[in-house]
C-alpha cells in the first residue's frame, strides 16, 4: 500500500517550484516581520485579531488535534477521509517543510501563494497598533481561519501549534471532536517540567460536553486527562493501537460506554504510512470518524478505506531515491519520535545495518535523549546544522554522541546538510542504510535543494 518513493516528493518539489513565485516572496517578507516576536503563548492577541477580522473561527466547524507525536499524520488521515466522503475540507498544520502554503490546505491542495498573500494583507490591516503585536504563528493562524471561513468549508482539521490551552488555534468553544494523540515530555521549557504539566496544557483543548478521542497514554498523562474529561463531562473514546494485519492493512475495534456501538466494527483499513506508531495514529483517526458518523456526517465504510489508502504525509518515514540510492528521511524531533524511528529501523526489512545517520537538531531539543534512542554500536554519525533556527554547537553535540555511544564507527560534523549527506553516502556506500533525521526544519532544508 505504500506509494512509490518518488511520489512522496511531489508535494515538496511543488513547493520548491513555488519559491520563485513573487507572491510567495511577499508572503515570506510579511511573515518574516514577525519572527522577532518569537513564541509567546496566550489567547488575548489572537482573539483581538480575529475579532477585528469578524471572528471567522466562529463559522468553521472543526476537529481539533493536540499531542506530542502523531498530530500531523492524524490530520492527514482525517482530511483525506473527509475529502473522500465529498466534504469541503480545510486543513491547518505546522510546521511547513518548504513553503508557508503547505500549512493551509483546501481539499488536499495547498493554498495558492497569491491567495495567502491577499489574506495576510487583510490580517495586517486588522492589527491594532495600540496593542502588543501578534506573533508570527498567530498571524498565519488568523489567515487560516479567515481562509476557511471565506471558502465556506464544511469542516476543518486544525492541528495545535504548541501545547493546547494557550495555543492560537484554541479559540473555538465547541469543536466537533477534540483529539489528543500520544503525549511525551516535549517543549518542557514552555509547557512545564513534568509530563503531568505538559498533559494539563494539552488537555486545554477539551471543551465542556464536547466529545474527545484520546490515544493510549503513559500513566501520568492518563491520570491528568481522565480527571479533566470528568470535570468537563466530555464523552471520550480511549484508543488502543489497531491490530497489524500485515500486507499494509490494519484492524481497529472501538468500544466505549460513551458512544453507540458501530455496526462496521471491527473495521479493516489500509495503512499507507510507515512505522508501528501508525497503528495508534490511524486508529485515533478512525475513532474520530466514528464520532463524526454518529453526529450525522455521511461517511461510508468504503470512503474511509479509500481515504485512508490515499493518505500522504511528507517528511515522516519516507523513502526516496537520492543520487542513485534509497535513503530514509524522518522528522523525528523529540525522544519519543526518535524511539519510533529506531523501532522502524530495527524491524523494517528495507533497512540494513549499520545505520549512517545524518542528524540535525535545533538548540532547544533534548539532544541526549534523542541520541540515546537512535545510536547503536557500529553506526556512523554525521552532524549538520539546521539553518534559521536556534543553533546547536556541533562540536559539543559530537562529544555528547561519543559519550552516549562510544562504539560509533565514525562521528563527524559538516557545515550543511548536503555536505553531510555526501560524506555519509561515500562512507561504506555499499553497506548499511542512510537516514536523514532530527528536525522537520532539516528535512525542509533538504527539500529546498533536492530535485529528486
């Protein structure tokens, strides 16, 4: 069921072609003006901005998706199925790989640069100079809400940017479904030092009496979520991973005292995205579809199967041909994501050890835990920078890697991702598998330069 490796590049290469579009240049110029405001959680600025735009978010029915890992693929599954069912579907995700247009989609198509530019001009005009400026994320989020309202979408699948409670997407009082994917310790500098703290922030998207879908969670997170669901009287489906039927198919069975039994279950569906973690992500999406069905949304079993089969999500466990060899790319950006990648590496018949890692991480990430999850004796490591983001001292990162895995056969640093890949491809080129990972921003940088 997996698409051909080169098909995974289509969206990214389209984005590369767009970089010469004057409208896209204007989009980047506008959004760059807000870079220095950084990340600042809070709803006051986005609510003021949306009010000045006529509160477009009030006209957009949404499925709201928070979590540490799996948010993007859940959004991809949902939007694909809903589009297959004939609905007019918006999708808002972050970050993008190459182009800002990737973040805002209508019926599986990225917004045109000219359309995004026009929206941003309207958003700029609505900013009140007498108050604190919105952040970059708040500006692009306001543009997404405005676009979906203008396009009169039937439903929008909205991914949380950071956290949940104070995220700029958290402005709707009655989501159709609130989803919380797998939680782990991430962004602790902003969300709190413990998994319980982080879980409370993610649970901020839950709304009174609105149905929820919750992925299987660590005990500490589950306790927080159970308590919050009870406080808000939210009916919920707690989702276990689907059963792997092999040959690219999975089976999901949902039983919850809060919802009617579904006559289609247990339900079998194709699983096009790679990795064991997609058993939980896909199950979460199917459970959310079940809730929408019971709310009256017309989605048949065949449409679910077809929509799942057509799902694509670039930059996450994607194989493709680069300079005559198959390489694996993945945006594993936190310890849990790194563990998922290592699990795939250890169990996929396509992967041959030892691994030649090309890794780039931004400075705010948990470097030690990511390296512990990925590195094994005999592997080689090529460290590269991630341009345009919080820098990491590569020499110090190399020393850390050697301490964590002294049996690495090589550990070197390079000035950019292409040089790192070139070095890794020359080293023992006939053995092992080349893997590029560590940051979605790094994957985007690679796509900017790669033409397949």
